[in-house]
């Protein structure tokens, strides 16, 4: 009968990454700033830099709020 290896009772030490995740909450002011920049057709990367967030975080927030980075102006049909 084989015996199972005993596990240590202490948790393994977590590796520290070079980038720390701060997970800052979105405020109403952040949303207002972002909406105004979207109206000015500012790219997501520029919005992220201005708000001190990642581009992915900005894109997720835009999606969550039901907004779009694409121009709302429609081309006239011929």
C-alpha cells in the first residue's frame, strides 16, 4: 500500500510580480471624464493614460456602461 506524501501546513510563499495591481474603484467623476473624452473621439490608450488606468480596464468600463469608442456619426447613404 502506497502512502501519500504529507503536505506542509504552511502555504507556499507567493511570488512578487514587478507590476502591482492597485484595483482602484471607478468614480462618477472618472465616468464623466471618460464620456467626455469618448465624445471627442479620444483613443482608448489616451483615455487610459489620462485616467491612470490600463487600456483594458478602460475598454471593460466602456463596455459595462454600454458605450462605444466608435463614432456615432453615420455616413449618408447615396
